[in-house]
C-alpha cells in the first residue's frame, strides 16, 4: 500500500518530469527517486490556512500536487528557518516550507533537498542568499521575484527561476498566496540563508 508520503513524492516527481526546461530535466534525471522514507512527527503552521486557495489557484499540471498537500496538510511536517526576529511576526504567520526530501524531509536524500514553500498574500521575503544552488518553480502566479542587482519581476506559475550559489534573491506576493517548488543542491542543505545584501568579506587589500 503506498502511503500518502509515497503519493506526495510521486506527484512531486510527476510535476517536475512534466516541466519543459533543460535545467529541470537534468535535475530530474540526476535524482535517484527511490529514496528511503523518514518517519517524521507532523507539525502545523499558521500559513497552512492558505492551502485551500493555493489548490484553487494552481494550474492543471500542479493541481494534483497542490490538492494532495492541502488535503494531507495535517500529516506533514512543516518547517520554518526564520523567526519573528528576522522578518517580523506577520512573516512568520504567513511563511513555511515542507521538505519532501533532503537531510530532514519526509524522504532521505543527502545530495538534493526539495520541497514546497508557502507565503501568504502581501508578504515580502527580503534579500537573502545561500551557498546551495537553487531552482524555484512557482506553482501559483502573480508573485514578484528578483535576483542579484535586478528589480522585481512578475513570475507566472510554471516559470523556472534559477539562483546560482550565493546570488541574493527576494520575492514578494500580491493579493494571492504563493506556493513554490524548490530544489537545493551543492551546499549545506539545511542551512539558514544569510539575510541582507552580499557582504564583502574583505581580505583583498
Ligand atoms: Fe533561496
């Protein structure tokens, strides 16, 4: 009998396999999809209240995944890396992630971490960066993303956004919530991001 976690991994894989993008296809091919399950205690967060709207907003290809996550939210272990001291209480009440696989997710993977990020409406996720290379695919549209020195750009559901190692990035939602699929590779996979603009560590005279 497949568990809801098997179903989650299958739908996550199926969604990614359907994305028409070379970077994503390479990742899908590199990942070994037979991963051992990791038993985790469920953990709920305030942001889960946005899941019904997210499941409504998700386009056809992302809807089975969004629907499963909404229906099974109570069985899943939701996490936060930040605290109210980082970005304020409103952020904390409207932010969370689900690690599907990785060093602490529902399936064990030491090479790649992947999961789903939720942000409620009218939330700014300020500039941050990390060593791991990252691919994001928003599963709902209408949010703005920026990277490096660029300005905010509206991104539609299904667009592939690539953050190279240590490139700073930020996002902000509008009147609707966001769910975005993420893949992390090549750095400490459970590392808290560094907040703020890039810091020159000096030592170059
Ligand atoms: Fe990131």
